[in-house]
C-alpha cells in the first residue's frame, strides 16, 4: 500500500509529491483519527529533520493532543498559549525560526528549536492545528509553509469534502 521512504529532491519537488501521496492515502476515508494518524506518519517519515509532527484538536475549550509521531507531547494547550495556541487564535500559520525567542513557547520537547503550525479551519470553525517541530534552528521556511498548508488542505478536504474552499484548493 504505502512505502515509507524519504523523498529526495528540492522542496518544490517534494511537497507536490507528498500532496499526491496524501490524496491517495486519505482518499475515501473520512474518519478524523485514522486520517490524522496516517497523515502524521507520512509527514514525519518523508520530511527530513523533524522531531515531532502531529495534531492538536480543538474540543470547544482548548487544544487537545491528537495523533502524532515523536516523543510524548503536552496533552492540553490553552488557546492563545504557545505557538499552537497562538496559531489557533490568530487562525494564521506560524513559522517560528527559534522557539526560544517566541514569547510563551511551551517546551514539550527540549530538543525542539524551530516550529511550524498550520491552523485547521472548516469555514470559520476551528478544528485544530497541525504542528511540526525540528531540532534545528530555522529548519522551516516559506516553501515549507506553502507545502504544509497544501498538505493540510488535503487533510481537511478528506474530512469535509462538501466545503468548496478545500475542493478548489484555495488557501485560507
């Protein structure tokens, strides 16, 4: 079914290949947990230099850890707290080159040095965030942001195929 191999090439080659793989992996499945688990595994094993990749889902009050790959994580994150909580409240992707310089950063894994968090929205409704951490400073750049946002649209389209914004591939 799926071969777990790291992709080679430039980011402009890797991300479109990952998007195509994610579409195939999630096709026809609408279960959030099943899709989130496979999505995390795909990202964690395909992208180099990650030490965590996973979801925090909004339960109506706070973000609660969902499927992930990496070391054990913080279980609950208040809205507006840390990189994940801030991305959830702002509803904008946050790319943090040095987490030590981010006010209120929550150090779930002391090895994490940089982070990228994509909010997951169904229309105006917050579903959660997708978070990737790296043990390297400045691991993520604009290409990673665009690529991970595209991947998150695939994830959201699998869960909410009726929403035209995901089907059309429009960005938030």
